[in-house]
């Protein structure tokens, strides 16, 4: 037991009226929502990297945090693991997620690096025996080291592709051994800094091959989890190939991967791609790609990735509406890929961030469930499309009418459609009734 | 012969030293560039709607232009056609493009509207007998009338779908009869104002069916032109389904349309989707979707569609580089989907816009050709990827190695790739040498 | 009494549990908040132009609404006025706002136009005798007519300046006669389409002179209301001179106007200027410029002015926090410069928009009041700055120490400040507790 | 003499036809432009920090560059200084700029840090005796160290203010001793991460006081250079107080500083503030604030500060137009606050970046001069405003007419202004003629 969180007690649900800032006010894990425990809906996970590995730096300044585990040795990594599981316990978190490089230091060779990762994974395994916290997903950091500066799978140098493949093999196997529910491929530097030196077609072929390799290996080792791609439009690259859900779908479809890979959708990345979060969820659901979620939002005025804890219940209401209509997240969950601000120096700030985030998700979930249970909303939308249930409409839609057939009917029946109100304000008010 | 352009003479190529503002300084249609006439590379087209139908309005104010053909009758439409062909001749334009509603007024019924369009098409046909100006493409306006306020193909009301289909049938046939090289489907209002009242999956199904109908009819009537979709991220809708080239590719692939439809890529829409124009061209080329181009740029600080004439030779150099590497635009061309500003009231302003645009395209084409002929640029990029030509690299890429094979080789050969300069500044300077 | 709103009843407060969509759920005008009636805090106003004059058009399509008062005659204007006051009554609105051109049609001369405006003003005056609805502000439309295409006060043609001055004189006097609390100068087209043809310095001089003229005339006629400038970064112009509050302050300070003019701050314009709404309020308060508010928000993904009804209670909580700390809005209020969407065709949609907006404001006001009454928030912020109350700190701030003095003290006392947590997540959670 | 640039020769002007990538193609320092040497117009400066101190990191990855001087000791700092002056010589640079922390390592106390800076300044002084490279400006790094995480002058802790003051005193004096032409105050972290914990009014007071201290000390020590503020809208903070030129003007005017401080305007910051670069220059000129320039552009699709070398001659043509019309930059110059991309690992890349940048500036300068010498452009703009030279117009502008006078004249003379073309396309073409 470290003394990092000294004086801080396990966070409990105290209800909306408490003025204890270190209690959950809405997140009551066992509360039943639409017949399922709240925790089973949300499946929240703590992100190892942002909570423990990020040092508070930004492009204009270095480390602001002062943590006992900052350092290059395996001993530091072990302290970090201790503190991580202490936070999981304090927050009563059912899941966590990790990147390989953030749990263990890079060695002099890939073999040594992989060994370091494996050693910390063994530490995790032991801790997980006594903890209720499970692994939501693992992933490999294919972007921090300078060898990846021009991409990993999409690097112009095939040796980098190979190196990345070997690194992923290690983390995928560890993720499997730790019982992870998903394995995430974040594009990292799969994109370009300048189109001038880039062959986008070839790099897409490389990326597809890489993903095929991962899927084949996952099958071989018996990994039953989901393989997830995380869309992001830009940063660190000028252009990231996994721009948004629609782009990822096109890529997957081109290479026959659309049944084997889903998306890990991040609130903040949706915003940076000039979409609402609910848009990305709805598009993913329409393509069967709704896999998991990164809960972190972006600042509404910043043009870079700010990775902030969610704090907008209304946004999460709309999100949960789409998630619930899609039958829930399945093996996915809500990863808090969020970091406290670089000025949030205190250990308690790590709690505040997660508490506020979880309460926001809980409010969103409950509001979405109430919206669905009320039923008015769905009925209103159904009524808007009811015309398509008609016989002629279905015939058109199913390909049983030609352009000529349709044109003749329009003339014969003198069809002259009268527009009907889209009822946007009514529907917005209706949603707000439940937030 | 109207007197609208009274006093203005046909625009001739006078070379870069002329100070005649109404002469081409770079656009010399017969100049050979990489062995092909400049005009055959660019295939420039004048957009009927922006040059003749737009009245100078914006969301905060109405008509500023004062044109003799503004009015609701077929007589007005005939004057408009006269002036249009006068402009084509003044500019020596090889192509034009049109929307149905902009060439002829809407009637009391679709039948009457279609008849109006057909009558003006007959006027066009006669004029085209004596003119060298051909039809690059036609399209149907499925967005201005209130019946389309909630979309055309994606409307919740199947009658609107049917009405739109009947409208497209008419314009597609006319486009065919006039010898058009392409038929364009611009999304118009295919998108949503609010996700709250929208089923994105169903609307995608509707849109796909609509396009299938168009393709089938095109085949039936023997239309050999390209069918084109024009990507745009938003406006008039909050979200347009044809967001960008990558999104359109995904849509086409999902519905088995990716071999039958290409993209009409607009400079300004690329920018509004947060892409460079050359990015959209490169992505389209990689998917086999590079069909045609709308040459109009967006203002760099405006968040709405400004449709301005191109005036950046460097941007067009990068564009032509990708077009030339793709073997040219084929049946496509450069449509000036650009409007003079609403303060540009004078007939001469219509000439200035097109002259500046054409000169910009000509500079871009010549610079790109010089860049390619010089060869240094391509050699530099080839060298960056040369590693992928190696035997092991090809084996990886072709699926002949497993993740395990690769990981073993990385360990055995102690692969530890050293990064190499991406040479961005060098390449930027190299491009600028030819602009 | 027209029959436009036939079947719709006056909107009443029914409390948060009602499922009547045409009732107020949070806006209870007489509820006391911090000792003042809710209505007196908010001072909500209905915007004549968006609710009655806007026809549902956008850059890609025309009129969607079908209103009996759409037409060019004074009779149409009178029906419009009738319906307007019916809406005021249905909503129980304490205020309205108007533009001259939207209440009465333009005549053949300015004299006739002014007379038309005056005649409708007389209609208003009579109606106001029997109505509780007062005039929050009036303004002149100096942007719709083509004569203003290059600006009004900042036009390169001094005759346009003069014409605009004469138009403003009329509306200012009418605003005064109708007991208006404010007169608003919205920049309209005071800005530029291209810097290439624009002298920004001279145009600023013109604008300053214009405002001086208005102030002098207001004094002369005894108008005691506030004169307000409405910041907006762009649209319709590429650049609007009144970009944001900070820019307006600089302009006012340069011309000695900063004591005589305040700002009318719009939620949506703040967003388009890449600011949060609360930022603009806080900056205005710091300069003494917090005059009034336009409540309409922008769509978060759209780059143009969408003028939507507010529906985010959290945003309004932060806004009211700054308003309450500033002592309230005084003569200002919350104008709903918002329009129902162009697909919201039904008369009831006008009610839904305003009801949702008012409920959102009410929730924000109550949450902000609770936040202030709780006191924790303010104490936390006060504590952050407490060091500046120290003697040495005050001496530095008041100019009693030189750079040398300070440097000496730093060395002597070996000052080496240790950073303290900014507590952002804690504060965000604290705010959310009250939303 | 280090061997860092081994094999690279001094960069010479070889003219536009050279295919030597390490030669100037347009920058010919002694070429007379409008009667003044090109170098004296541009006054280019190399930025110490980006070229020598930046390690190639970004938020998603660490150091990519491999430089012999990366390290924490004074010996490293001395090697860095050697290489810096070698680059100045290779590029024949007339100026350089520096931040204190980037030339010398931070010590255990401010005294030691200041001493370190002074020691390297002495190294500089010696080198400058033998070099033609002068100091364009110096500045203090008040943002990298964690003590400044909440701002320097605007910190809630007055000790940080004091510490920053003591740090600036040292650099200001050194700048003076080294003959610097300017001293720059970059906002760094003067702004906020969240408005929730921030008093914007008080922080503005603090900032104003800080600048007064600097000005008073500059006067005291006899520093005749310009004091410059560098506008930037955001990053690292969510909001930077020096948002843009207009905001800075308002701040300066409020605190009586507008005659003593000018702006250092950065191309990329203008873009991030949603302005064109020429806009910021024109606004600065109109306020008498045009002091100096940071030449680096932003990527057009990236929402964060990319600090790239300029490569758009047209943008620089418009910039130089405003600079030349303003009488040049005076004591200012063009600082290349630009960094080669993190993938540009080679020493030669440092040359390519600066060569491309200087050639771009040279093309812009020559084009702007030609545009001015031709005279058509200025005449066209003058003609647009000629009406304001009339007697009545001047009377209005000079405050000799009341609103009433003007309204009477409008009626009497039946003024009904007819709009005139803004000629935007014509002017754009005219500019392009010279680029």
C-alpha cells in the first residue's frame, strides 16, 4: 500500500443531495436501469496512461505533476502499478485499460521491452486476483518512440511495420492472458504530416495487411474479444487515416474487414472531426461498428485533443439513447481516456475527474432510459417515416420499381408532396425534459 | 444577340506581360502540355446557375444584381439562355453545366416543369449546333423547392423520393440528348438538420436505391457518361451524408456502387471538410473515384460555402499533380461552380472571375507538368518507399507472413529501425520552384 | 384576432412534472430568485423578425413557411402585427424587439419607408396600451437592401452613410416613443468582403462618427435607454468589424465611446468568434460593457449563424453566474434572436421554440443563483487569488515597486513559488451539482 | 567550429533557374526594391529556440532529433551557441532572436539561472564581434517551467508575478547590452485554462502593471528598442488574453499603453484567430501597432500552432503590400519563428526550411513592390472612396453635421444611392499578375 492517496477514502454513492465532493451523486452501480445494473450498462474503465503516465506536459511546457513513480526503472513501474490499483479500488472501478509503453519502460531491445511489459502484466495478474477490476482493453503504443515518427503499419520503411507487428503480438497476447474484452488499434501516427511525401493508397494497403495479421493472430490464440479501431481526424498527424467512423467503415469495407473490426468512438475525436458524438454513434450503429467508447470530451473552443472528463449530461443522454437502441455496448465500455488538467496537481484531482465523469454518464444513462421508457420520442420519429411502410414505398425501396415506373406513377397520381414540420424544437424540448 | 455584354470583346490569350485585364495571361488553350492541349487537360466549364441564376442574395440580404432575365416566365429563361451562350463565346468556353430549375421556371405541375426544362434544352440544342461549347454535365435541383426541405432521396416521405426520381429522369434524359459527358448527383439536402428526427441507416438505404435507379436508367437509355456524387460536409444541412470522398467511398462500397459512380470533387467542399483539395483528389484516385472537379475555392476564414473563383496557382499545382498522375480527368473537367461576389455587379465582373480562374488553372497545370517532367520530386518520393520493394517486405504485404513469422524475424535480425528525414521542407521548396 | 394560432392556448407554468409540451416546466415568472422575480431577471423578449418576417429560406432554398402575412403591402404588415401580439400574449412575453424593415415594407423613397414604419409603430402603440408587452429594443435594418451591400456607416459612398443615418434617426425616435429600453446597432454589413478594396482605418472613423451621431441625437430627444453594439465575427461579411467584445471595447476606447455604449452579446456569435458565451459576458463585465443578451445559440458543428433557441441549461448557468455577479442586466434583457428551423412549419413550433428557450433560461438562472447562494464556488475562487491581498502584492500592483525593487526582493527572499492545483475538475463538478 | 553542418556550404543567391536546392533562388539581399536593399526590407532573423532548442517532440511523442548539444549542462549550451552562429553564417542571416531558457539551462535558483543566461550572452557578445548577425529581439520564457503553469504576470500567486519580473529584468538588460532592436512579450500562459477559476478583470490589471514595469525599466536603462506584444488566440491556454491585434489594442488603450507598445504579428497566430495575416497587419497599421513579424505560417487544416516556414508567395505579397504602405517595419523584422517538421531530422533540413522561407518572403516583397509601382491597384481603391473627399462628406465625417442635418439633406436631395461594383475578382487578378 503506497501513501499516494493518503487521507482519501473509497468513493461511495451518496445521492444527489450530498455536498461531499468525493462521493458519487448519480453513479449508483447497482441501480437497475431498464432492468440492468448501471455498472453493466456503462462498464467504466480507468485509463492507465492518462492517470498515471502523463506528466502534465504540453507543447509549451514540461512536467507539472510530481509523482513518486516518475522514472525510468522497473521499480518505478511497480510503484505505478500499485498506485493504479489503489485508484481502481478507491473509485470501485470495474475496468481499466493500458498501453504497453505506459505500464513498463522501454528496454534496449524489443525483446527487453516486451519482457518489461510482460513482467508488469504479471504484477497486474496477481493484483487482479484480489481485485474486482478487469481489463476492458489493451493496446500498443506505436507512436511515442521516434521510430514511429512516420507511422507504424503505414511507415514507408517495412522494418518499422515489422517492429510494430512484433510489439502488437506481445500486447495482444498479454491482453488475452489478462482476460481483456477488447484489443484497440489507435491510429497513432497512421496518417501523414505532408501529402507531398506520401502515397495514401499504398499506406492503406499496409494498414489493412497489418489489421489482418492482428485478426489472424487473435483467432489463433483464441482471443474472443473485439478488435477495435479508434477514429480520429488529425493530431499528431496533419491527417489521420481513421478520420471518423464513416471513413473507417469505407476502409474496412474495401479490405473485407467490416465484419471483424468495430470502432472505439471518442467523444472528443468526434468533435474534432466536426461531428457530434451522437452522430458518430448513430453512424457506427448503422454500419454495425459500435464497439466501445472513449468518454473524454474536447474543449469546445480548442482545436487540439484536450481529453477532458465528460461533464455534459445532455450530450451523454443523446449518446446513451443510441447505445441503448443498439442493444448496449456488449463487450465494449466507457473508457475514461481523460486526463486531469496539467494544473490539477493534487491526488484528489484524479478522484474529482473520475467522479464527475461517472456522474455525468450516470445522468445520461438514466435520462436516455427515461426518454425511451416514456416512448413519446420514438413514436414521434416513427411517425415521421411511416410513409415508407406503404406498399408502393416498399416496392420502390426494394428495387421493384424502375425510374420509369416511378415517373409514370408521379404523373398519373399527380403526386405533389406537401412538406410536414420536422418538429426539431419540440423534440429538443422533449429530450430536455429527461435530462 | 442581347446587349448585356455590350462593349466587351472576346477574351484572347495575350501572354503574361499584357496589362489588359480582359485577356488570358496564362490560359492558352492550344498550348501543348505533356503532349496534350491545355484545353483538353482542363476541360473548363461555365456553371449556368451561379453565372446566370444567382441573384446576389445571401442570408442577410436579397438580390443585388440587376439582370434583364430575372423573372418567372419562359421568356426570361430564353433571354438567360441567349446571354449564357454569349458568355460561353466571349470566354471561348469548351463546356458548360446546368441544373434544371436554373434554366427554366418551375411550372404548376412536375409535368409542366419538365416541359419547361425540355423547351430550354431545345433552345440549348439549337445553340450548340452553332457553338463549340459542349455540355460537361447536367443535374437536377433537388433542394431549392420547399418540397425538398427534408431531403429528396432521403426524405421521410416516399412521395418526395418519387417526385425527385421523376425529376431526375427528365434531366438525365436531357443531359443524354445534349451529349453531356457526366451526370452529377449533388446531395443537396441529403443529410439532416437534427439527428433527433433522423434515421441515418434507413436514409442511406433510400439514397442507395435512388442511385441504383439512376444508373439503371442511364444504362437503359444508353448514356455513356459518368455518374458523379459531389461530396460536401455540411450546408444546407447540418450534416450532409456525402461528407467527403472517404465517406462517399464507404457508402458506395456498402451498396455495391463503387465501380459505377465516381466523385465530383470541389475545392471549397474539401476545405469545409477540413481537408486540402489535393487530399481529396489523392484519396479519390486511390479508390478509383476521381471523376471531375468543381474548381471553386472557399474563403479561408469563412465557415460557409463561398464558391469563389480559384486564385491560388500553388493549390492548383498540387491538384494537377494528382490529376496528371491519375491519367487526367477523362470524361470529367473543371466546372467553375463559382459565383462572382454579390458586390460584383458589372457584366465585366463575370469575365474577370472566369479569366482569373482559368489563368490560375493554367498556371497550376503548367507547374505540375514541369514538376513531373523534372522528375526529382517523384524520385524523392519513390526513394522513400523503396524498402517495400524488398522480398521480405513484399511477402509481408502480400499476406505470406504471419504475425508470429514477423515477430520471430524482428527478434532474430534484431531489427531496430532508424528513422529517416521526411524532407518536407525540401519537397515544399521543390514544388515552389515550379509554381 | 386572427386565427393563425387557432386551437393553441396561452402557455402556463405547470411545473417540471407536466407532460404538456405547451406548458412552461421551469419558467415561472413570479418565482423569486435571489429576491427578485424570475421575469425581472430574465426580461425575455420576442424577436419580431425571426418569428414573423423570416420566411424559412437559406442559401440553397427559398420560403418554406406559409404565412398569411407574407406579402408586400401595408395590409400584410398589419396582419403580421396582429399575429405578433397574439404570440406575445400566448407566451405572456414581457418584451419584444423589432427591426424597421421587418415591421413594414420598404417604400419608393426613404420618406415613404419611414412613414410605413411609423404607421406600424402606431399600430404597436395602440396594441401596447392593452398589452403588458413592452419594447426591449428597436433597431434599423441596414443590411438587407442592396444599397447597403458594401456597408452602411462604413460604406465607401458617403451617400449611403447619410441614407443610413436618416433611417436610424427614424427608428431611434420611434423606439423612444414606444418606450424602448435600448437601441441596438448591429454591424450588419459593417466589415469587408475583401481586404483588397477596403481601408479599415477610414471605415472605423466612419463607424465612430456614425455612433457619435446616434448618441447625440438620443440625448437630444431625451432617450434614456442604452445604446448597444452587437459583436459578431463574420457573416454576412467575411470580416465584421465588431468581431467580439474585446474588439468592440478597443474600438469604443479609441473613439472615446466606452462610457456611452454597451454590448448586446449573442450566444451564437460568441461561439462563431471561438469564445464561450460566458467568456464574452465576463470580458464585457470587466470592461463595463455588459448591456443585453441575444439568447440564441449556434449549432456546434455549423460554421454559419444558425440562430437556434437555447437548449443547454449548463451554458445558461455559467452565463447567469456572470450576469448575477455583475448585478444583473439592468435595462437589458434576453432577446430570443432565434428562429425555428425552416422545417418547423407549424404555428405550434413557434411556441415550442420559445417555451424550450425560456425553460432553459429559467433552469440556468435558478442553478446560478443556487451556486452563488451555496457560496463554495466563490470562496474557492477567492482563495486562489488571496495572495494578491498581501501588502507587497498590492504595492506591486499599485505601481509602488519598480522592476528593480521586485527583482531585489525575489533574490533576497529567494522566492521560488510552488504551483497549486487549479482545481478545474472540482469546480466543474461543483457547477454541475446545481444544474 | 563544430562539424554539425559538415559538408554544407554557405547558401548563396543563384537565381530562379538554379536547381541547387541549397541556394537562394529569389532572396538576393543586395537587390534594390523600391530603392532599398532587400535585406533591409525583410530584416530576417533566425529563432534560436525552434532551430536549436526544440527536440522534435509533440503531445504524442518525444524527441526525434539527435543533436550533440541536447543536454542539461552549460557545456551543451556552449556547443549550441557555436552551432547557432554557424547556421547564421551559412544562411548569411542579418539577425537572430532568443528566449533566455533556450540559450542556457535553468539553475537551482533564479540567480543561478540568470547567471547562466548572462554567461551565454557573453558568448554571444564575443561571437557577434566577428559576425554580421545582430540581435532582432530577446525575450523571456515565462511558460515552460511548471511555476508558470497558471500564468506569469497574470498568475493568481503574486510571487510568480515577482519571479517573472525578476526574470524579465535580466533578459531585458541582456537584450539591451547585445544591441537588440526589440524586446518581445509573448503571452505564453497569460490566459486561462478554465474561466471557472479565473478573474479576467484582475488578471488584465496584473498584466498591464507588468508591462508598465518593463517599459519603465527599459527607459531607465536606456533601451531604445520597441516593446512588442505577440497576439495569439489560444494555446497553450484555452484562451490567451492577447487574442489578436484588435484585442491587444483594446488592452493597451485601456491602460494607456497604446503609444509605448507595438505588436509582433505572427502569420500562424492570425490564422488561428480566424483572420488572414494581411488582416492583422492592416488592423495593426490602422492603430499604429505594426511593430514586427513572426513569419511562420500554420497548416491550413490543423487547429494547433504548427509553426511552419512560410511557403506561400501570394500571402506574403499581400503582407508586404501593407508593410510597404505602412513605411516598412522600422526596427522590426521577419523572425522565422518556424521549426522544421519533427521528421526533418537532417542538418540540411534546417537550411531547406530557412531557404524556402526567405525565398517566399523575397517573392512576396518583389511582387508587392511591383503592385505598388504599377499603381493601378491603389488607384482603383482610391477611386472607391473618392466620394468621401467631397465637402458634405467631410463635414459629416468631421462632426459638423447632426443626425438631423443629415436626415434633412437626404430627404431634400432625395438621396437614393446606387451601389457600385466592389470589383473583387478584378483586384484579385490584378494582385496575381505580380505574384
